C-alpha cells in the first residue's frame, strides 16, 4: 500500500465495512457468552463483554461495539459508551481477576458519549475508575485498537500490559475535527490537526505508546476481514501466552512502570 497520511488512515479506521469487535470475537474465540448490565443502572449496548475460550484458555472479552449501517449505529449509539458500559467493564474485570482469567479488549470508539444523562450518571468518574481498576489487575490485560480509538472513551480500555494497533487504526486524544475546532476554530482543518496529533500506529509505536503494529491486507482491513483478524489473532495470542507466564505481582509492577515511563517521556517532550 502506498504511504498514507494520518488523515487517510483515519478515513480507513472509520469505514463502516471495516471489521468490528463482534467480527473479531466470532472468529477468534469459542463459546462466547455475553454478560450484560452494570448492576447499578442498566446495560450499555455500546460495550460488549463476556467470557469465552481462547484456544483453550478461559478469558474475559471486552470491547466497543459499533454498527455497520445506520440502524446498527443507532442501536449501539455509534460506539459511544455511557457510564453503564464502563461500570459493566469494571464488573467483568473484577470477575476475571477473581477467576484468574486474562482480559482481552477491543478498542473501537470515537469517544465516550458526552450527553447530559451520561454526565449526570458520572461519565468521567466511570472512565477514571475503569482506568484505575485495569491498572491494578493481577491478571494479564491485552488491548488492541482495531479502528478509531478516541479520547478517554478509548483510554478506559487502554491501561493494559500490551497495547496493539491494527496498521490503519488511529488512537487519539480527541477527534481531529474537535482538535481543529478548539485550536483554530475551524473543523475543516482536521487533516492538518491529524498531522500534529500523531494518532497512527506508526507514530505511537515510535513514541513508545503501543507495543506492536498488526499488519492489514493491502487496501485495508475491510478488503479481507478474515485475513486482518487472523493477523490480530496471531499477535494477541503471542502476548497473552507470554503474559500468562508472569507472576501476578510482577504484572502489576511492570504495568505501573510502563505507564510511568510513558508519562516521563511526555513530560520530557513538553520541556523540549
């Protein structure tokens, strides 16, 4: 594939025909059982979670759910979780720790839902608590960005031992349109914002934010979803099996050190 700009990769990441979380779950796992509800307010269809076998290994699976057409996107709120989704995630993560199951996350969201009801029900707190809980889990956590990973809504699933990205996925502090609107008050400058934000897998691997880039078929994951998912499967399995050999206390300590290093690099960049 010819070298694509960050904005062109964003376009690929947002394609409706790109493989979504349920496509990965259906192909990678067996005996998946979806578990619903946060035991507090309700169920959020924008977050899917449950238990499954991963090549014989019992695991907990979590992910953002987006649609492939208007009807599905309306049902899944365009992949934008409410607080209930993050509290469901916390419930399943605690269950995973109790039973010693690795947690595998699929990140694909433009961001958490910014609606009035979501804010009233504690959206920011739910995201923060999810990050804090994932940071302290004593079981392996592997996350993979399969499409668009936007803002804190994506970061909630990103506090992992290993963070992977599909070749044409993006992982961003907010949408480029939002970035351009804030910085220049002109959302049409999104392509310029993309260059500054460095949201691509290649940018983030160079910065040490992610651990591995997963290749996609020529033209993008949508051209051959099964091949793209097979590549992701191979990469995720390698990280899961490696992390399962780690001592639980060492997992937590290494995860802490990893993100302290990232924060240290961020501070260093701010002063240069």
